[in-house]
């Protein structure tokens, strides 16, 4: 097998984040579940945006964030995801390329705008997300560049894709292409509500197509139906090659077969948790594809997550190679 | 004379800022003068943006920033300035209204996009600005709402308007309307290069139309042709009612006739100086229109400036009434 040209190929929704700080009461008044992600339509997007305080716009998207942070950490990263030819699309394309990420997907010429995520950051640093997928939801099997997938050590998917049938089909097809080329498939479960609402698809995907699983405790519980972390972990460690399970302020646990590595969290002042899991996956896969052992993967992952939560937005700026090690 | 409905009416360019952190060498390679503002055309904007690292988008514009911060501090603020019906225009309108600022100018239906300013922030916290004015440069006398000007205690203008003949004409016309209604006119000189290149227009404006002058040392030197601060201050204190002259880390000096008040700077960790002068003017005029004395005006001004330079972007988020006092 020839060495891959890319370490990590992300396949996911291409989104611009609109972040604003709000008080706790804002979430309740809008019937939002703190820490979750809900899909919203264009009308609700306009209505919610009108209620939000002045905001900051930055590139986002879960897998896109991972690709960007991995690129900034020095991994050879690529990303497949659809934007429109509008101003938000220009922001997204500019930023992901500026992170050193190859992004070959051409802008759509259709009518839908680039996706946006209205993110409400509460004083405790938690983020609650409301996503209008726009043209991003057109991601379908025909967007997959087979040669690119075959030339990437890991194809990395997001659970959010399972909200859209065509995008879910693209996820499964990408996994088949990657495995046919002898490469690995990774996925983040993304969000516990998303897992609950698409449970069969998630369970089938993880069992049949995933080599490397990223999940937090709530997502793991949703996937397995088991509230006890150890019991739930026992289920998934039998299904995937590597499971990297995050536990918030308690750090993370990495399983590979009979091996188990407990990873201490890296301390950070919490400003905004947006992108913490994305950065964790970036650090982990950057180390893994650099040939590092699993404890090192966990350490790079935790360092990347800590850096991300200590500031607003999902992608710390600049060269992030200092997070290696 | 009836009490005014608004304390501060800003008239200026409606801009979205695109901020990125760069090393010193970036400025030199692009032949930029650190700390200045240059107008650029659409082609140069695209070329420069392509060279910039991943960025953050926030609402900007000098006078618009002042109106927003004043609104957040509790002043009754309004703003006249032109955006397009595009995504950046939506950002601008959302944010200025979210700061409590009345913004009656309808979006333009013409072909030019909303203005954007590419801001390069160097490690010393200095910002160097490159502005594509787009539709903002269409600001002309017909945009002036005479009743609104007559109903505002202070009409506040920016020197940047003098780069565009129609906008300069709007500045002079606004001043005439304000004075005919018995109101005051304030201006920020904006940028020393802008003053140098439009010197006659600035000198005439300050001498004939301005009651309250905001300037930093370099702008003051450009206006008067005098390098010595005290000599230059002596010139302008004879021309305007109040001169608030900022001296960077050395604080500011306020002159009114024979009165002089030296204002100590408020200490802050410098992250990004974008908007420092705008926030200073906001704090100053918020206090002045609240009937406070000049030392208090200087203190609110310095507190607002310090808050602004301690973070990325020109407008600190949230309720800023804690800056009063």
C-alpha cells in the first residue's frame, strides 16, 4: 500500500458560526437545551438572530474545525463540504485554506446560502447551537472524491451528517471507499440529541464502518442505552479499533482492544467550549497519523481542547504546532 | 429649545471588520504603514484577503463603533451610514441595533457590496487597516435625516468621510443642520494619513464647523503642521469649544477655553487597539450628554478605551454601563 498523501480527510458540514454571549435566561426563554445542537429553518434563523446580541462571525462546522486545527498542528489535512458562492462561503473557504487544509469542493451555484450556526455562549462557557444547514445539506455521495479518500490515512465523519439522508449515504459510501483502499474511518458522534434521533443509523454505522470512535459521555449513553460509563465503554470497545471517550473536566479514556489509557485533562480557564471536542479529535488524529502511541494521542488531544476552550470560537489562531508534545 | 431625543447621532462609514493576527513582517511585505488606514479597491481587497490568515468578522466603522459603545454605555444613540442588502450588511445592521442604536438608513439596492476593513493585528496590539468602502462610499447629503440631526444633542462625524467628496459634503451639511437647530457638532480626525491628504478640507471643517474635536497626537500634528503637542494644542483650543486630545499610553488632555484637564490612562493589557479611539469618544460624549464635568468625561472615555484594547475587536460585548463612573 502506498503511503497516503493526506493524514486526515474531514467530510462534514461547512458552516460559519455566529457567536454571542447571553445570560442563562435566554436559553430558557427560547426553549433551548443547553449544550445541544438543534437544526432550524431559514425563518427561525432570522427570528433567533434578531433576538441575539451583537455577535462575532468565525468559520465553524465540527469536522471542518477538526481539519483546521489538525492543519494548524501540522497534519496534512483535507476537507469535503459544500458552501455557496456568497460572503459566508468566502469566509469559510478563506479560513479553511488559511489553516493549511486542502478544500477541493467547489462552491454550489444553487439557491441556498452557506450554512450558519447561531451559537449562544452562557457565562459558564457552555455553548448551545442552532444550525441552519442551507446549502451544506446538499452534501451527497456525488461530492465524494474517491481518489482523495483513498489517499487519506483517516476519513473523518461527523454524526451531524445523519440528520440528512443524502449526507448519511455519503458517510457510508466514504467509509466503503476508505476501507476498500485499506484506510481507516473515524467518526465523532457529535451530539446526544442527534444520536437519539437517528439511533439505528448510528448503531449500524459504528458497528459496521468505524475504526476510531470519538464520543462524550452523553453521546456514548445515547448510543448504547447505558448510563454507566464503564458498561457503555465495554460495548463500544468491542465494536471499534480505538474508542476515545471524553469526560469533560474529568479528562478522557482511550480504549484499544484490552488496552485502556486514562488521560488527565489539561487545565484551562473556560471561556467558550465551542469546538472543544473538535479540537480533541484534531490533536488525537494528528498524533496517531504521526505514528505516536495512544497516551501521546490523548495528550495532544487534551492540549488542543484546552487551548480551544480558553477563548471565544472553535479554532485558536495561528501556528498550533506548540500543541504537539 | 426642546430637549433632544438622542444624545449622539453618528454619521459615518458602515463597515464590517475582518481581523487577523499577523507577524510584523507581513506589514512590511505588503508595504503597509503600521497603525494607519488605507483605502483599497475590490481587486486589492481580494488579493490581500487571500494572503491573510484565518480571521474573525465583527461589525466596525469608526463612528459606528462609537455609536455602539455609547449605546451599550446607556447613551441614546443613532447612526446614519449605508450598507448593502448582503450578508455583511445584515451583520452590520443586526449588531448596531443590538447595541441599542437607532439606524434608520435603509440598505442600498445598488450593486456595490457592504464595506469591509481588513485589519492586521501585530503582536504589539497595533492595528493596520485596509478598507474597501463599497456601498458605504455612497453616503451623500440626501441620506441625511434633517429631523434626526435636529433632534440629537451631538452630531458626530469621522474624518474618513473626507476621502469621498459626496460624504465630505454630507459632513458639512450635517454640521449646518445641527447648528441651525442649536445642537453641537463633534468630529474625530480618524487617521493622520487621511488628514495629510485632505488637509484643507480638515482645517476648514475644524475651524468653521466643529464644537468638539477628538484627535490623537499624530492627527493633531498633521492638522496643525506642528510636531510639538503643546503648540499644536494651543492652535486647536482657540478653534473649538472642547478638544479631547489622546496621547496613547500617556492618557489624554482635555481643553476648553482656558481650562485644561490631564486625564490619566486606565491600565489595560493590550491585545488589539482596534477601536480604542472610537471607544474613547463614546465614553466622553456619553458623559458629556449626561451632564457630567470634563474630568468625568475623560475618565469614562479612558475606561471605555481600556476595555476595548484588552480584547480583539472594536466593541466589547454586553451591557457597558459599568464603564460609567
